[in-house]
């Protein structure tokens, strides 16, 4: 279960922050902005929230596992 959570969190965090997805690339071209700017406007808050959740989950898992 921990492996599944780690993989899905990693996938969602990297997907949320990347400027290389198709919808971000199309919007960036349409609005004349960089892909990074568009990605951070759309997904910046989600990325920050998921990083905080993943950090808290990892910290609580270390406490729970005795590490």
C-alpha cells in the first residue's frame, strides 16, 4: 500500500508542476506565455498542497514505523 501511495503521489506532484503537458503547451502558445508560467498559475496551489501532504505523510509514516 505504501508503494502505491508513493507512486501515485509522485506521479500527481510531477504531473501538476510540469510545463510539458499538452494542455499547458497549447494554452501557453495561445496566450503567448511560457509553459512554466501557465503551469504554475493552473497547478501551483495544487502542487504546494500535495507537497505538504506528502511531507506530512512521510513524516508520520517514519514515526509510525519507528524510524
